[in-house]
């Protein structure tokens, strides 16, 4: 690895730090004053993806990897809420990712580009599960916000559940809807 590649890798890591500060903007529409960050969403998406992969007989590590990188492009294009996509057209995630990792070590750039491309194509079981994990995390977050007294999150719950593809994701969604968010304390 050259010094230039090391610097490029560090630039990418510093850029990923933005995800710890960038908020998920769709929740502002629902009236959430301090919504989760993109990094917080991605972390739990990876945990959910790991669980779904284990439940469905897929590769948990690969699924978690796809989940971790699924929203990294939002450092450059922002988190465009669903309603905004009617009016704005962001560059595709594969192009953004290629630009983000271009200065890093080639083997690192390739691994990250490949993960993003697999997620975007949605053809492997791991990619399907990663997409389910993304939607299921949104549903779980909406259930938590509802439990905090935010009344108008039902559309997020309904649309997230309707988009789930795997039986395991549907079962977890149904459990989230019928379980209290603090039941784990028992």
C-alpha cells in the first residue's frame, strides 16, 4: 500500500464519520425533532441483517457487510426522504461509492464497490436480506418513536412491512408490532 492509498483510505474513514452526525431526514416529516443518525440506522440494520441471514440460511457476515455499506453514499448526496425522490434524482449509489473509494488501496476499493453493487442489484439472498433488514429497521424505529408518543408513524410501519420479501423478516416485523419495546427488561 502506498502512502497515497493510506491517505485515501483515511479520507474515506473521515468521510464515513459524517454518518454519525447526519440525521435520517424522513423522520422530520413525521415530527421527530431529533431523529436517529444514518450511522445508528446502519448499525441496527447490520444487526438485523445478521439475524435474518442466520434465520434464512444465508451468510450472516456478508449480509451484515451489505447492510453496513448500503447508505454510505449519503455523505455526498444526503438522505433524500421518499417524498423528495419524486423531485430529485441523485447519482446512483455505485457511482458515488466508486468516487468515494477511488483514492484508497485498490483491494479495499474493490471490496466496498462489490458490496454496494451486490446490494444495489438485489439478486443474491444476502442482498435481499440486507434490503429486508433496511426496511425492518425502519419499522422497528417507527415502533419505538410511536412508543415515545409520536402519533403519525403508521405510514412508515405499513410501507416498511409491505416491502418485506422474506418470511423471517415478516415474522420479526409482526413480533415488533405485537411486543412492547421494553419487554426485553424482564
